[in-house]
C-alpha cells in the first residue's frame, strides 16, 4: 500500500511517501527532511486531526457572531458533528478571548475557545 502527501509542518512542504506491506505492518515514511514530517504522516494516516474554526451566534445587539476555535487539533471524523453543535449555540456576552465555551468536547480533552473578546 502506498500513499503520497505533502507535509504541512513547515513552509518547506516536503513530498512524503508512506508505504507498508499490509494492514498490519508499520508505515515507512520517506521524503521528509526532518523528523516532524514522519510524525505528521503517521498522524495523518492513523488519526487525522484539524484545528476547527467557526463562528457562533451571540446575544449581543452589536456583534452578532463570535469567532471560535478548538485549542488543539480535533479528530477529523467528528468535525461535522462539532460544527453542528457550534452553529446551534448562542454565546452570552461579555466574553473574553480564550474563554472556554465547550470544555472537553466529546471526551477528547479538547476545548472550544473564543478567538475574540466582546465587551458589551
């Protein structure tokens, strides 16, 4: 089995090749110019995660939406469900940048935090 990808850990953008004999074998990574590339490839192949960014409604009369994000990369297979939760919620102001809006999302030890402050 062979997979090709581009590493996004730094601006270099190494072209990575991941290969393994069968589903039970370990991935062998080549093309990376630093150890982070191999780590990125293994993570992407076994448990791909992304930092999720979105906007949520507020109860403010002046600023209707608050930008939010996860504080760590979130498992990709759960992103649609997380976005549905975020788009359905309303945040009460005031809120400060970095405030935790959802703690430990689905037991992942990942929080959704405010990306901006709203004073009102």
